[in-house]
């Protein structure tokens, strides 16, 4: 419905119209009726618009120019993020008083009482665009270097700043997690589909790099302060991310590999990885805000007031794609850019019913603070785990960067375990996954051999105990005899192949390998279908498919396959 200038002005209170005329310096003599006030204002807006604009303050003129060029209402949070000053619509301490000053912007901004939406009067958008140029916004501000020296630290209490560089770690950790999934080791809860505590601990033991250091040092705790545990981050996140990225799905209380997960398990490739991250960024099944345990009211009947997290992540993705690769950005600056984007990424639909401690006294009215808690969790738990961003952080205790004025904060040492996030940096892998770049060259490093295979097909570890993921894969192929030795068993029910690298990770399915490499190598645990062609070749075949290989070539390269039987007979 299009509202005319006359309809808009007649919809305002007569006292508001008189106040607007007084601020414009117009003579009220002879004007006694509401329609007279409206006609005088309409004449000013249509025939003396420059005079009207000259009466505006600098903030009001800047807001009106941006709203006219964007053709929409600019919220207070977005305006402050774009221009670094208070919005003319921002409420002050006495803004609920009836004596508050009337803004001249009320003459051109209409508020629909049914939908509670505000917008410029359509007939004035064109003239305002012609009269006002679009104001310049604040650009992205990066950080030259991080305060990593111990004497600098972060904050007033000089907390040590920790840095997590994720780009090289994420693919390796993903491979380990997928091996745990393949072995059926990761259990999930029936209600939330999140990993159980036991599965989280198992993933934590399999991480390539240590878990985030979020616990408060004992020497920093006060005499009467209670110990507040932040808990795991990446160890929990991987159990959720493999589902959101489409690499695993729940099946009978445990995670099972999907075809996409089996493809990723063959070896890291940028394109399938980007497809998985793209699925994560549109997935709304899991909400990162749920990991902020002290914000309550997110489940039950009140969850209808919570927006779709998939739509929120899309808005954040558009902003993150504009970040420069390899340059540190303060978290506050990253938050400002998301707020300034104008995208709808609010966590709460309407007033909502989120609270801290008590639903009666601790109700949260600070929507921007809740949005910030969601963004912290998204960056630190999901995107950093996936290798999209690097982060720098301190432990969260006694920070409370958001919702600081909310009732109930004294009962907790921190709002969320992500309160200590200080800096973020977009990685080259992250830019590729966000489609800011068209190509990505992965870092390739030769990993050390984990074990060697003896002529009697015994497997001996060469680097001490294996991580849980590698141990789970080895148990699919061999029966452990002691801490460092295992024995290949033909009765094991598997179908896997030996690879050239001596790793529990490899390259492509069907690779042919040297006999000598087998003696110094290891096992690659990737599912394979049995080969009827191999059974028909001259070599060794199995009535029940125990293990088979093709006829050796001139270079003695053999493809090994293992399957469930105990005897082998010559064929051909």
C-alpha cells in the first residue's frame, strides 16, 4: 500500500505536527486545525525541500541520504556501524518520556502500525535522492600485527593472547574424524543429534592440534570465585560439522559416512571440501547459539521466536567474502561490518524470550548483544574448525563483552565460552570456500610413516601409540597383539587396500603398489568393492574372497585387497 504525503501527515498526532512546524520556524498564526498543520508541512516538503533539509542536523541529514539511496529504513545499529555516530532514531535514557524532542525525520518517515515497519514516504524518495548525495561509509580497518608479546597481552589484566592457524590443521583433523565415523565410534544423542560426551572426548584425543586453551589459570582465580569450565570447542564442533557439511549422517545412534564423506576420506580435494562448506553455510538444523549455555529460552515453545540459523549464516558469508586474505581484523570490526551490511541476521524474531538465569528478571532486550554471541560462536567454533578463518583469543572469564548490563551476569564468570575472541583472519582456503577466489592450492606435506609391515604380515608401530582415529582404522584391518604390534587377520570383515605412503591416509582408489613398498608401508583404509575381474585373472583367487591380488606386472606392482575368508586357492 502506497502512502501519500497527505495521508502520512494526517496520521500523525496534532501535537507532533505543531512541534514539526515550530522546529522549521514556520508561523503558526491562523493555523488551528490538524489538516491546516498537515497542509503547511506538505507545502514545505514539496515546494521548499532545501529549506527543510537545511534545518536537519548532520546525523539526520546523513541518515536521510542513506535511507533515500537504499530505499529502506536504516536501523540504529546499522547506522552506527556504517558511520560511527549515534543514529537520530536511537533511544536515549529519557526517550520513553512524553517530553522528548520531536525529530524532523518524522515528517518523512511513515510507520505502519499493523506491521510495525517504517519506511520513507514514496513520493519523497526521488526528490531526496536528487537533493542529497550518498554519504561515505567507514571502510574495513585491519591490524598490522598482533600483541603477542607477553608484556602486552590483551585487556586490562594482560591475558595471554593465543593464536590458532586453522588452514593446514582442518583437513587433517577432518580425515581423522571421518575415520572415527567409518569405524562407528562416534555416537550422537537421539534428541539433538549432537555428539555424546564420550564421542566428544574421543574426538578431542584425535585432534591434530590441542584444543583451544579457554580455561582460567588457577593462579588467576580469586579466593572466593568458583571454578567455571569453558569446555571443548573443536572436539564438539567436528561431530556436528560433518553432519552439516553432508559428510556423515546419524544412523541407529551413531554417525555413518555418506557418499560425499567417503569421497573426502579418499584424500583432501578443494572442490568437494568447498561443496561441504557451502552445505554447512545454508544448513539450519543446528544453531551455534545453543552452545552459549547461559542464554536460556532457546528450546521448547519459545524456539519459535528464534530465526533460522541458515539464513543468518548466509548474511555473514556475504560479508566474510569481502575480507582481505591473510590480514588480521579485530572481532569488533568484523561485527561492525556484518551490522553495517544491512542484511537481516537477527537471532530473535520480535521481542523473543531469551533470558539469563531467571525468565522474570533476566529477560534479554539487547538484540545486538545476542547477535554478537551468535557471531562469536560461528567464527570460533564452526569457521575456525573448518579452516575458513584463523583466530586469536584469550580465555573468556570475566570478559562479558556482550549483554554486560543484563540482570544475572554476576552469577556467571562469562556469557559464552567464545567471549575471549579478539581477532579473525580469512584464510586462503576460506576465501576459496566462500567463493571469493576461484582456485586454491593446498599445502602438501609428506606425513611420517606410522608403522611398517613385516614379511609375516605383522604390523609394528614406528612412532609410538596411534591417535584414536588411526587406531580405530587399524583395528578394522588387524587384531592387536600388544601396544605396538598387530596381526592381519583374514577373518576380519573388511575390504580395504594397501597404499604406497605407509599412512592411514592415501590418494586414489585402485592404486597399484610395489611389493617392496608393502614391507615398509602401511594401510590405507578406504572402502572398496570386490573385483570379479581380479578373481578371473591368473594369480590367486578365493572361493570366499579372503584376499586377492591381480597378476603381477613386469614391475612387480600388486594391488592388494582384503575380504572375509580364511583360505586361498590358485585360479586360472
